[in-house]
C-alpha cells in the first residue's frame, strides 16, 4: 500500500481497499482468486492463539498463577460461563469451539488497530516507493467478506452436525419436513411438507448470512474510518490532530472489536443449542 495519498483522498482509500491476490490462469480455475493477505494473516493469528494457550497450559500450576496464566484462566472461565448459561448439554466440545471462535475472531478484529500505512511503510523501506505503490495488502481478515463467509459456513456445518448427532439422520430430516407446521391428518401433513422444508431452508441459510454480514459490516466500516482519518491526516488536518483522532477512534473501536467477537461466539452457541432441541 502507498504510504501517502496518490491522486487524492479517494484514490488513497481505494488503494488501501485492495487485497493481495493470487490469480489462477488455468481454464478450470478461471473463476478463482485467492486473497493471500486474508489467508496468511488468519492462519498466523490462529497459530499464535494456539501456541499462546498451549505454552501456558504446559506451565500451568495449581498454586499461585502467573499473570499470564491468570489471564488465560480468566478468558476460559468467561467463555465456559457463557456456554453453561446457554447450552445445557455436554460442554466438552462446545466450550473449546466457543473459545477458539472468540479468540480467533478477536485477534483478527484487533488487527484493525495497526496503523493503516504500516504495510506500505515496510514495503517502501524494503523495496522503495514505486514498488509500494503497486503492492496491496490489508491487515484485517474480518474486513474481507470471504473470511467472514468462510467462518459462517464452517459454523453452519458444525450446527447441522450437532442437529444430526442429537436427533439422528432420520429425526433431523423428519423435523425439516414436519416443523414448524404440524397436522393430524396424513393429507395435511403431505401438503405441509414443502412449506415446512422451504421455511427450514430459509431459517438455516439465514444463520450464516447473519453471522457473516454482521461481522464484515462492522469491521469494514471501522477500517474505512481509520483509512479516512489516515488520508486526512497526511493531506489536510495535519499529523498531530490526525493522531489524536485516530487514537480516539481506536479506543472506541476496541469495544467494537471485542463485542463482535463475543456476538459471533454467542450466536454460534445459541445455534448449536437450538439445533439440539426437539420440536
């Protein structure tokens, strides 16, 4: 990314909204392009989360915990409490899932607090301003709709798996065809099969759409505000006022970062709990 506006504020923001993409030119991959920045940063943050918790788990003690261990225990206890209050079944798989979702989404959201031009500054320092002007990269994976949709589809698969595990394949399919509308006579039941199925399909598909669009919209909007302030800082309002504006927005944005991770986690737990309930 360029470290300063090239051709005005609009071009500056547009430049910063581009992704580092890998295009496939083969005929059977013509419709594919991978957003390498979102993929790499997501996997790196996931690895950092796993390594962080694993290292403290290895050194965990039943005595007086260190500050790092106390923080880990606080996070785990917080997540487990939310699961226990919402999901009234075996939590041995649900709590680790909720913890992974919360921490991973939180870390990806937190990348929004990095300076907008950090990537451009690094490329400029290493390869020069001309290379930086033609190089793209975005640091916030959750501001990419592909990331949030991928997470949401994974959650949908997990939710359906829980539903099938709780009710069996036949029970799950029967519920898709016989709820929410019930009937006593066989003829009425047959007539209501299609409406029930359509309503259940809409309800099922609305879950990942809601998850993906809520997270993406909030993080994309926050990223745009940071870009706008950064663009104005170097072109109009000056460095010191820009830093003050960015700091104020970053402090407020911390709430959004944590809240969106919490909402994504809680909705996942609610969807799993709902999937395991019988009509």
